[in-house]
């Protein structure tokens, strides 16, 4: 060093005493892929562009509101269900979502976002792959797959959720889910997929949706995802969200109202005029000769129980939602409150009335533990406790390494945090000074994780170890080839999934 000095004098040299610190990466930043009303940022299109938001208000600002959900009536042979109704001739009709399946929505993303923020959601990414125009646009597998690929260039998202995949056929939905597994476990390796069960509102006794899901999903990258069953009866859609404008088929609505009110020729003239407006296909609500949709709704709601029951059935169908978005909110809430190492289970769900299917203790056995290993987490209702998430397993349920969601997600957090911190030492001399610095940096970070309960062990030595150096993790050939190897062992805490309390009688002692 002295040879570098040319002028006599006193020179100050500072040396860093401590290694760089490791910044813990965010663990709960979901990316939602689906269809929105608009995709606009002050005139700039957000179509097929991942966009970060922090609230439902921002979602509405950039992506608009709810889809226009229209309902029609389809004939049924025997009107038994709560959403079935009869006209004056005794003919039965079932309420059906126009353009969609009888029991579900066509576009899930908007109401899934409501459910996400209700359950603790915070910053997330939205990938709008298309828009809906009066509920008639198609949901396409190819567009959802494009949305997954768009996330390849985004570093922050850690969770992938695709609610609109549930509007596809079962084969296409599985293809989208397989693509999300490949994205998380093969291409990125730093994010986790939350999957819904297609037609998960059905009971397993007939057309078992869980069995179909397990048979079709495959076996690749299962430890990077979790699935939940059943769907949820929510309170997201309110009474004000449905009304006269929700009917696509008003002729059959008139039939049902006449069937309740009796022969139309015996009804009061004012009521006859109203019923005629209900069934008038050419009615123009903008003309003064007609009542507005809002006026018709208020009158019919006050005089007809059938009309009120139909609206209730509409609301019930709109409130039937897949659970993945709610679980993304739970992951965020638990991560922020306790840490990513806490299993996201035994947590109550907000804005949820009940699971679509009640699951008993015995029925959950096959969900949780199977020979194929594809564990599906149950959502169950408990008296006095509400609706709880009652499972914490990945789809790789037979793996001792990656059986639990919190283990996989904690490892992702540790790996990504250390990877980003160690980038600062790429092209540094591969000598003992660099090795000591990296080892100290990793030790400090893992010690902080251990102190917060993320690693198991009574002492830091029991919880983790970091090895690096020639003769320890590297050979002379590694150094010649420019390779610096670091080996880290961690004991990640696992959830107490089964608690056993043993009771035994003893002899009286006094």
C-alpha cells in the first residue's frame, strides 16, 4: 500500500468491519390473473401488463368494477332446489347464469379481489388478460396461460392465483393449473401457487371433484402448490347488487309472478300494468310511459315474495366463490402477524357464511392423507368458531421435506433473501476473505430468523449451520472453474398437525 503514496503526510484508511446485511424478501405478494371490466392507467393500457395495487379502491380505479351478471330461467322436470320456481301451470324453472354454468359465476376475479382484501390482503399484482362486455366475452385458456408467462419478468410476486380458471372446462382448468405449477416450481422457483378445485361446490358423494382433480393434475412440482376444498358461501354480494336489471329473461319472470299472484284478469289494474311491463320484450325504460328498472324493482320486491326469493337465489349463486383468493389473504395476514414460518391454518375466514359442503372429521381423512400424496386442505365450519382453514399441507403430502406449506414458503424466503444478498459478491476474489464475509452474512440472517421462531432448535447451532471454504465445500478444481460453494443447513419449524393427549387412571394415593 505504501507504494501508492507519492506525497508525505497522514492518510486515513477505513475498513468495513461487518458483512453486508441480508434484506428479507416479501413473502406474501400474490399475483392474480383474470378478466376485468377495464385495464387503464390514465389512458395507458394495462392489458397484459402486471400492475401493482395496494387496495380494492386502486383495483376499481385501474380495472373497473363487477361484471354485469344476467340470469335466465331454464326448464326443469321437478322443481325441488331452493333456486327452482314454478309458474301458474306448474312448470318448473331453475335460475341459471346467462352464458355460464348453472351454479357459478362466469367471471370470478372481481369478487375474488373483494374476498382477498376482506381476509387481510395487501399489496398484490393484477394481470388483466381480457375484458368483459355485458358478460358475453369468452374466457380463454390461451389468454390465462399468457398471463402466467407475463409474470416471468416480475421479481416481487410470491403467490399465483387464477380464479377465472374455474370458468373453463375441467380439462382446460387443469391445463392452466399445471402451467402455474411449472411456472412456480420449474421456471421461477421462488413462488407458490394456490389452486381451487374445479366444481368444488359439489359434494364428493357424486361426481367427486377432488378425485377428478387428483387424477388429472399430474405429479410435477407439487410441493410448490396447495389446494383447498370446498368452495365458499360468502357475503360479498349484497342485496343492492341484484335487481330488475339482473333478469335476462323477463317473459318467464312474468309467468312466475302471475303464478304467485293468481289469475291476471282478477288482479288490480295497476298491478296488471306493472306485470305487462315486466313481460314486454320491447320495453324502453328511458321512456316516460314506462317505469324505470329501479321503480319496477321496488314495487315487485314489496308485493311479490316470489320476486324476493328469486333475487335471494341470485345473490346466493353470485356469492358462491372458489376459496383461493381468500387463502391468499390469509397467507398475507399470517405472514404479517406471525411470519411465513407459521402455518396458514386454524384461521377463520372473513366474509364467509359457510363452506359449500360440510366436511366431517372422518371425511377429511382422505383429503389430508392419501396414498397418492396429493393432500387437499379442508375448509370446515365449527360451532362457535365460524369457518376455519383446517389444513396446512402442500400437494406433495407424502414428502417429509415439503409436506407443509410453511416449510416450503419459509425455504423460498430464505433462499431468495440470501441469493439476492450474495449477488454483491459475484466476481469478488474467491479467497478466504470473501468466504468469511459470506459466512458471517448468512449466519447473521439465519440467527435473526431463528430468534423470531422461524427455525427449530434450543440454540443457533441446533437451528442452522453455514459451511464455505476450500476443503470444506470446495475443491481446488472448483476455484479454478470460478465456483464458490456455500452449504447451508436449516431446521425449519413444522406445525403440530396432530396433538395427542394420553390419559391413564392411577391408584388412589391418599
